[in-house]
C-alpha cells in the first residue's frame, strides 16, 4: 500500500521586509500590505498543519488496514498449516512470508509515525515563526502609527501657532493701513475746503472791487455833471437840469448794475458754500466706509461740528445807497 502524498508547508521568508521611507516613518500602505501578506501566510500555515494532521490520520488508518490484512493472512496461514495436505516446506515458506509482512508493516508504521511527527513539528515551527513575525510587524506598525500621530499633532500645533501669528500681523497691518487712509482722506478734505474757501473769497473780493469802482465812477460823473450845471448860465438851467436828470438816471442805472453784480457774487458765494458742504458730506461718508466699526455719537458729531464751523455765514444784502 502506498502512503498518500503530503504538501510540504512553505517556510516563512527569512529576509525581513524592506519598507520604503515616507515622511516621518514608513509608508502606511506597504505596512498594511505586509500585514495582509503575513495574515495570508499564517492562514496557509494553519491549512498546512491541518493537512499534516489529516495525513497522519490517513497513515494511521492505512496502518490499521495493513494490520487487519496481516491478521487475515495469519489466520489463513493457520488454516493452511492445519490442513492435512500441508508439508514442512510450506510451513517454512508461510513463516517467512509472515515475517516479511510483519517487517514491512513495522517499516510502514515507523515511516508513518516519523513522517507525521516531522510534519507536525514543521507545521508547528512554521506557525510559531509566522505568528512571531506577524506580532512583530503588528507591533512595529502600531509604534509607527503612534509616532506618526505624535508627529502629526506636533505639526498641527506648529501650523496653528504660525497661523495665529500671521493673523496677528495681518490685523496690525490692517489697522496701520486704515489709519493711514483716514489721515490721507482728512488731509485731502482739508485741502479741498481751503482751496474752495480761497476761490470763493477771491471771487467775492473781485465782485466788491468792481462794484466799488462802478459806484465811484458813477459818483464822479454825477459830481462833474452837477458842477457843470451850476456853472452854466441861467438860460441853460432847464437844459442842464434835464441833462443832470439824465446823468442821475444813468448813475442810478450803473449803481443798480453794480448792486446786481454784488448780488450775483453773493449768490455765487452761497453756491460755493453749498458745494463745500456737499463735498464735506461725501468725505465723511467715505471715511465712514473706511472705518471698521460704527463710530460713537461723540466721534460722529465731530465732523458735523467741523462742517458747521467751515460753512460761511449767510451774506447780508446791502440796501441801495443814496446817490
């Protein structure tokens, strides 16, 4: 009888796995793949051990069949020896056959036991080595995971600290930029107000000068005509009086024109004041848009007070002067 073939268990790799280096540790994917390989090898070892145990059982069963056949052969030989036709030569041959059968059975039994013992020892050794390698890989992977977690936590804390410092610097820069913009807007508003006031004052002064010149010229002409009329002869009094009246009418017309010019200058001054007020309102609105938070009532009242102080007082219209 031929013993069934056995599948020899595969010994675990004696060469330790080489993992590729990653940032602050091994590559997690390769570690997981190695653990999966070790788990597969451990399962294969368990299957090989089970197969070896099954093989030992089959060998034991085959040994039992051989023992049974030997017993049957012995019984047949006993019956043949008890036959009257048996001879001494046949008895000797049967004895030798029985001896050979016993020796063969003993060899088969010894070989089966040795094979089963070797297979079981090899399977146990392989399972132990595989389990030890798997435990070591799992322990290394756990240590690597803990190290990666600690490194990641430290890196996150460092990045958070840098981000907080950067936010603080940006806030300070924003405050400086806003203050500079407010100062620049205030300076520009003050310059525009001063320029508008100067232009208005120049126009009013020019209008007053023109009005005074026309009034002086009218008075001079009137005085000359009156002097001429007094020096005229009596017969020319009526004509001179008529001419004086005409001259007086012309003087009054010129004076009315001068007053109209002054009135126009005052209206121009009022319009300039209104435009200055509108410019101040626009500047204050721009400053409010640039401000990060709503101003307090005291701060909001300050630009209005400044605006009121900068606005020119309403001009008084002079009544007509006597000629």
